[in-house]
C-alpha cells in the first residue's frame, strides 16, 4: 500500500513539474509583453500584478509614474473575466471608472474584495465583469499618500487638470493592453465617474471633444450623482457652492494644499467613525458633542449611522451640495435622527467607512466649488461639443435630480436619466443615498443592471 501511495505521489509531482513551468512561462510572457508594449507607448508602468477573484474573474493592477515627484503616481486597475489565468476573455464593451472623494477604486467599485460583510458578487466592478464587460479604473494620486505624511507641499500644483491628464494616461494604458488582448479596434470604451470622479469625467470629455475623432477614446459617459453646474431652479444650491468656494479659497490663500469638504485630512474622521462602530458599537461615542437636549450621547453605532444618514451635518459650518445630502439612507427615531440604515447593511457601512483614505488635494475641491458657483473655469468651455451617449444615475437622497441639468449642457442627443428613489422629493433626507448606489442590498437590481443594459445597448 505504501509503495502504491508513493507511486501516485511521484506521478503527481511529475505532472506538476510538466505543467507548472509552461504555465509560469505563459504568465511571464504575457506580463512581459504588456510591460514592453506599455514602455513602447511611453507609459512608465510597473510590472502588472494579478489577483484571482471568484467566478473566473481576475483583478490586475499597474502602478504608473505620471511625474517626477514622490507621489506622482496612479494605480490603474482592471477587473475582467479570464479564459484562463493571465489570458483575459475577449469583450466588445469596456468601462473606465473614476472614483470620488475618500475612497479609491477598490473600496468604491470592487468593495466585496475588501469588505468581508459583502457577498462575492456584490460590487459594481465584479458584477459588470461577470457579465463580460472589461472593467478599468484608477486611483487618483492622493490615494497613494501614506497616513504618516505631514508635508503636503507636493500637492500645491495638483488640480482637476492633473486628474484629467492622469485619466488620459489610464485610458491610454487600457487601450494598449486591450489591443494586445484582441479587444481593440471595434471595442467600445465607456467612462463612468462617481461624485468628483464625474466632475473629472466632464472635464476630460470637454478636452477630448477638441481632438480629431480618431484620437478620442471615450464612446459613452456615465456620470453618477454629481453636477458640474446648477440649473436656473437651483439658486440656493449655487449660493451654497459659492460659500463653500469662498471658505476653501481662503484656506488655500493661507497656504493649505491638502484637505476637502471635511477639512484637513478629511478621511481620518470618517475612518475613525467606522472603526469605532465596528469594534465597539455599544460604547458612547467620543466623537459626539453633548447638546442641550438632555439626550444621552449616541453610541458608536448610532454615531456612524447618523454620520452616514445626515452627512450634511459633518460639513458644518459649510452647507451641503443639496438639501438633506447623505451617504446612506436611514430610518429616523422619534426625534428625527437617523436610527438605522434603510438600504445598506450596517456592518457593510461600518467596514466601508474604515476604508477611507486620509488625504486629498485641496485645489480640485476649490475648483469644483468655483464651477458649481457659476464662476469661470477652464473645464466646461466645450461641453456642447461632447456628443457621446450619456447615462446619468442619481441617488434621490444624494445629488439626485440636481445632476440632471449638467447633462443638458452637453451636445449629446442620446441621454438617459435615472434617479434611484424610494420616497417623494420632500423626503429626500431619508431616501437612497450617495453611497447606497454601490453598497445597498438591492443596488444590483436598481443601479447596476440598468448600467449594464445601457452599456450593452450602445
């Protein structure tokens, strides 16, 4: 019996030794081919890394140098179905995703890989890839800045234009790799931007519209829950943007180069809120201020739910983008405060908050507020020349309908608008939130499937 078992072990080792060298050579050959081609295209990309995902999917990453500074680098992501390891399946549809504030590509779009409370198929990127869409995206420069950093002068010249340029680099990398995989030429690339990522997307298309058609890379645009200008019926929102602009511009004039709508290191308090709620949910929150109501201080769990369900309060004294703006819809208690989440599970929300990155470049926030205020900026002079198909997705409790006007500034005639809502507009403070678009239990049916159907139809 022992001799028979030994014989099987030897045979298994023989088969493994025969198979593994070939597989390793194929992997090395594919990675080297991509790297050589990227270098030939003038892209300073590191060797590709691969992570196997469930359902025959894989997550590839490249770190790309985009300048000479210490943190002048972006990470480009690809999530795709594979024919076999290192050999992506062919696809005629691709989408390039740009995240917004606080969360990079993975927590925003591939959340299930870093949040244990989400099922394997519960992320926008994984869902689209499972439906044979080639999913791409990038981490903006500030995502890679470590928490230990204290000197932010390197951000002094980072701006929306910086991110537009980096987006162009990411799209160029995707184009090179897709062509090597046999997906170029007739394949269509769509651009999806969430929150400030949509602002960057509008700015990119504004510039690309001035290039010859043969040099354009984007075939369609999916802005998610963000305006670039407020319409004539949103005078209050425009005034709030002007007030935010003045406050942030004053901070920049004083020499600040880092920060966001939540102040310096905007991701730090968000991350702490999530950590406290996940680790010690029933303890009194040390972050809550004692009011004059006589109510006991909220627990860490309650504070996180309030922060996500009444996000506008975190911005004080600044006003929010829209009335009742929030990340996650909630159910109120008898005093009207968010008491529990309505659409996203609380463990998922808390884990998500913990993934916020600490820092952000201030210039892009100032420029965005200037644009929303109605001031002259160099990012929307040619929007009428943008004629690609557009799908606007709004969260009724986030930006919602206030983002529809921006799509009317484009020259596009093929425009679809979807506002994800469960309540009337008068109850927007409790409705589907800005992050519910990606985290909600029913986000796949209410948000992702319409995106997929639109991509497949264009």
